[in-house]
């Protein structure tokens, strides 16, 4: 950023000499020929330095300096008085008026350049320090975490809330060793990975960066959104850590409720209303036996609808209140869940296989069966939605590797570009508007799937199949327990 220097002298030749001395050194130069013009220009520009001649008509340099110091906006602007008066009394008068330095006429050009460079640097530092002090007074009381980071990602300042989030010392005066990411990764997962690949650079598009602390046996999961707010200078920038845990949970509940209602209530409701409509519209032509059949079938549909509604409420209560480690899903339940989802989505072909002893009854994932059903529903529905014909052939392989469960879901649909694959887990990402122009984006669903898996310290990734169309979605979850 260029420094602005205001040159004030009633003699044009002196203005030209000073301009020639400072030209080409990266300054913005402005000029005034008298005291009144100097005050007007200073008010307009708020310069970084004023070079002020003393001997001027109407208003001399001492008076101009005094007026500057009385203006709150200009009181801190450095002033170098340039004078032919070398006596002690003149210097004292200049100091009393508020001058920061003096330069005698005729001046040495090298000395002028050196003093200007030194004072502009000091003034820039003073301004940054003043602004930082103001900033610290405000953010020390903030509910969000604020950090000032260097271009190398080192923490220059962290307010109390940021120190709490990152587990730093509560002593603001204690320097922090290590980078922001070093500290963040001690407690959090940086998700989605694609958005953190360019850290600490700001994102060029609206893709949020999350710090996710997975749930544990003693604590629920928590979510921070890391926002790159601004560059304070070429070497410093400001980051905010905002707790969005409640927002994520509410978003998840809304999506879960919608999905549950969508695929659990639609069929029994359609049956019930259909049979009642027949009974209402055709009752005059129906025999008593036909009426009994319709009434009995409608009653069964009503009972099924009631059961499904209760199961939705049960699930919502479970998702909202279950403590970490209490909800488990056995790997053997996956086949039953897939069979049900296959029927609901009317997908013709889904082949399921177990590898590496993954079919045992004593192997569990740290999520409920209801959550696993929603995860598989959303993933398989996307495979169907993005298939050119809407009828994918899907292969699911469930395996245990070390202490993790791998669920690999392959389809024969579209082949996606690398950036599309990486962004599948970003909220509201539109993967393909493609062949029909009518395919809705992947939207909220896959991002909620990712959030559910990240919460238990799992991972999500996707990649194209080798030598044939379609993609592979791989979900990795830790083992909840593995009994002997």
C-alpha cells in the first residue's frame, strides 16, 4: 500500500525540489501552497506524513500544525517542519505546536529521503498497533473466536474464545508456537478436505470450511466454521471461528424428517386415500363383500401409516437425544436395510457382498440403524437420480479393515470430473445439470450424510470406476465394538 505525503510550501520551486527528491519511491504525493489549502487537503486525504514549511503568508507552519493537532482525525498524522529558522526558540515553538521532526533549509536530499522513509514506516506500525488494540478490546468479549494469522499460518493473536476452541493457554501474552492448522488438527477434522487444500488462502467461491470434533464417549460432536474475513496487510489476515453446532443439528433434523416422511409415509398414505376414494365414489355399485374388503384393507393401511408415523417420531427423538456410543448398528443389519431401501426406491439390481469377516453379528458401527438407513437411502437415491436411464446397477461391498468398516457403493451411471467428485460432499453442490437439464443438484442430502459420518470420526470419498462409467462412493466408519 502506497503512503500519501502532503507537501506544503508557498514556493513552487521548493515543492518541485521535494517532489523530485521523493518521486519514484512509491509514494502518493499531494501539494498545498498555503495553510488553508493544507488543512483542506489534509482533511480530504488523511495523509501518512505532512512536510510543512514554516514561512508562509496568512497562516504560518506553526499555526497549521496547531490546527492539525486540534482535529481528532488528523491529530496523529506525523508532521516534519521544514524551516530556515535554526534557532532554539523556533524549534521549541515547533515542538509546542505538535511537530514530530525538523529539517533545516537548505536540506540534504538523502537526509530527506531517509527521514520520510523512517517516519512513514513508524507511522504505519503505530496505526496497525492502534487498530489492533481497538480490535482486541472488541473481540475479547466476543462469542466467536477471532485469530490474527501470519501469511505462514502462525498465530499472531487469538481472543479468549479462539484460545478455548483450540486448547491454547489462556494467557494472551504467551506466544503461540506452531501454526493454526497444527493446533486445529489436534482436536478437529478439517472438512471438506477440498476446501482446506488451499489454506490459508481465502476461497474463491462460497464453500464453507469446517472444523469437526467427532463425538466421544464423554462429549457430543461440535462444529466450527472457519471464515477468512479479511487481509489486514500483505502479511496478516483475520479468521473467525463460529460455532455452528446447533445449526448443523437443526439442519440435520429437518433433512432427516423430510426424508423419513418422504419414503416411509408416502406408500401407506397413498393406499389409505386410494381405498377410501373408491369406497366414496363407487359405494352404490359395490357389494357388501367388496365394501368389507376395501374397509379391511384401508384399516390395515391406516395401521401401517400410524406405525410409520410413530417410527418417524421415534427416530427424531433418537437422533435428537441419543448420547454418543449408545446407538449401534450391526453389519448384518445392512443387508436388511438395503433390501428395504431397494424396494422403496424401486431399484432393480443391488448386489451386496461381505468381505474380511464383515458378516459377523458381533461387529457394530457407532450409529443407529435409522441413521444408517438414511445414509444408504440418500446415497442410493443419488445413484438413481444421476443415472442416465434412472435404473442403475449397484454393487455394495462391506468389509472390515483393521478397526474400520468400509462400505463401498459402485454404480454404472455418470463419470464425473475430479473437482465434481471432490465437491460432492459440499452443501448444495450441483454436480450435473447435464443431459436433460432437469436433474436437481446433490443439495443438502450428501452434506448431511457426510456430517453424520464425520461426527463419529469417519470419512467419505468418491472416485470414478476404472475403465467403465459410474462412480464409487466409499464410506468409512470406526468399529464401535467387536466382541470376542
